[in-house]
C-alpha cells in the first residue's frame, strides 16, 4: 500500500510541476503566507516543501528575500539523468537475479495495472503507479544502500520525469519500454535488464527535452531592449 501523501509532499509536487511548466518563472518570490492560504494549510508544511524544493535545485533560499524560484541548468539536468540511468540499470540488473518469485509476481501485477491505465488515458494515475513500478525494482535488487541512493536521485528528478508524460503518445511508449525491462527481469537476464532500463531512462530524458523545447517560447524571460532613442521595446 502506498504511503499517505503529506501536506508538504503535496505542496512540493504541485509547486515543482508549476516551476517545470513555467507557471512559476525563475526569480519569482514564493511567499509562505500566500502559499499557505492558497493550499489551505499552515506555514509549517509550506516551509518544509520549500526546503525540499531547495535541495532539488528548484528554489533558492536567499537572505532577506526568502524562497525564490530557480531551475537547474540544462547541463545539470542532463548530468542527473545520466546518473539516474546508471543507478536504475544497476537496480534492474540486480533485480533480475535477486527478486523472489513473490516480488516478480508483484512487479508483473503493477506492470499490468499500467497497461490498463493506458487504455483509460490517465497520465496522473499512470505516474503514481509508475512510481510503484520503479520502487518494486529498487527493492527487488536487495541492496538497501543502492535503493536509498536511487530513490534520492529519483526524487530530485521527479518533476522532470513527470513532465515527459505530457508529450503525445508517451504513456504507451513508456509501457513498451517497461515491458522489455520486465521480460528481462522475469527470465533472469541481468545484462538484458540493465540495458533495457538504461535505454528507458535515456528515452525519458529525450522525452523531457522534447517537452522543454516545446515549452521554451512560453517560459523564456522577456528581454527588455533599448533602441537608439533609449525607448524600451
């Protein structure tokens, strides 16, 4: 059973998604009182959410100004995806040889749920079950430290990974990529599972970049230029 989402977690996800979508642009101040009023909570979960967003590089806590929206540079996101691909590949490879029969059955059941969600066209629910899919593989690797490091990295990349589901046809493609991972794990193919997972994360990164390029004209800061007469244009 999935853990109950806390107020701070709900706020973190919502604000992170708004930053990645460009609804909240770099440089915008995030006022705790206004956010608490908007979400109908106290300032405590707001403060906790902003701290987590700061550790993810989406918010900067500045003296005398508080929390301000920021975003990792493209090369930083690329680096995180590169590390994520290797960590998840390592988890999948270990899972192929370490998963118990019960764990393999659980993974197959989650995978089947994702297939049903594609038919329903529900990207938000797909994302939530997708988290369970990947977590099952991390746990199935039976290496607690590897799971911890992978989960930490995944949490930092989560807003960018969620964004890729907004591209057309992405749910079905994601399922096909998962299917290759699951097939390799079920037959105990360590190298095959690692390669399939590495390819999957690479495609996730590509899908996010495609989404970001489409969004760029809407999120690019407006430049203020001056003509020879000193007028703003």
